[in-house]
C-alpha cells in the first residue's frame, strides 16, 4: 500500500492531519437532484452503521479483513453549502483527498454525484473505462429541466470526454431517447433481459465502477427510490463484481434510500457490497 498524508481541509467533516493508505472512502449526503423521492442524502450514515453492525463481520468474501489498519481510510462526508455548486463541492473535495495512486470509493447520494466524481478522476487519470451497473441508463440530455438530474450524469460525463469506454449492465428502463443517446455516444448497453452469468468484462487502462442500488431487484433491495422489478439477485451482483478484471481508480455506491428500507435489509446489502468493493479495489490497484 502507498501511504500519504492528508492535511486539514474545510470541505470535509472531521478531518485533521490523517495518514491514510491507498483507498479513500468519502460519504456524499446529497439528493437534491433526485427526480422522484428524497432520501439518499441519509445513506452515508446508515451504510456506516450497517458496516459496523455486530450482526456481521468485516471480511469480504475474498478473505480480506476490511477493518484491518491500512486497508482503507474514511475521509468523512462532503460538506455542502448554498455558496458552492454541489458538483464543485464534490470534485474539489475528492481532489483534496485523493492523490494518485490512491483509489476512491464514494458512497451515498443520488446518481448525480457520479458526474463530479468522474470529473475529479479525469483530472487525475484522463479518460477512464466505466462500468455502470444500474436499472436505468441515466443518459437523458435533460430531465425535468435539470441538466444535473440523477437521470442525466452519464450524458454529462460523455459530453465532457471523461469516459474512454462506458459499459452499462442491468438496464431495464431503456426508452427511445436514451437508446438514441447510447447510440450517439457509443455506449455498450447490456439490458437485464440479455444478462447472462457467463458475461465477463476486462478493461484496459484505468477503470471506474458506478453501482446504483436499484440495479438489484427490489425483492433484495427495497430501500431505493425507484423500484424496478426484474433486477439482479444479491448473489448475481456479488459474483459480477468478483469476476471483473481491470485496474481500479475508483468506485461509487449510490441511490440507497433509507426512508424506503425495510428492517435495514438494504443497508446491510449496501454494507456487504461496500466490503466487496473495497476487496476489489485492494486486489486491482491502478
């Protein structure tokens, strides 16, 4: 692991001269660009609680003890205020916390947060390969007069040239406009109806993973704003992550909505996926 020193910054809560290793985790309590329900802003706190719950342990299925000192560092939450645009607050916070070859894992918030996360990754690494796992392609040119909607981040990412390659998996809401957008930008879309457990992906060059919790069937993850039946089982998604190949620069886990959760089952799944993502990043540094 590569170590570096982080100095106190104003845009993140509770950080003072912290020494951390390669994986830097950042909570993003933001849901102002949600189009249907609010709630994902509450996700970072709930995911942390589930991660530390005594009902489970800290090991990923790869055998990594994610609680072992030096595996990852929790850099707190992005701080938002009305004077700074949400995208600037996120991208600037990432740039103050993540220095190559460190890796980023962001959690919480609606999917609009992925655009500024990728902006920061682009400044560090140039265009990256993106694997986007979601029920929705999030390719709207404009949604409800909001160019930063959680339904539009990948349109912005592609327009800005942040993506070398974009692969979308689990999609089951592809409408005519978003299909046109996918063709326009050369997006590789694997709809859920075409999913097979035999599919494998190998990415050359820097890779980024964006995981929306509604990629999972609501029977397994009811705590999301948009229930889209016919998604992944928990095991299918975990297996997908375990079979990925690529050199990771970062990842995000978004769209968990605690206000729709049932008995914390989605929080525990989010924490499980968080551990698996830490394991994946640890095994595949860029």
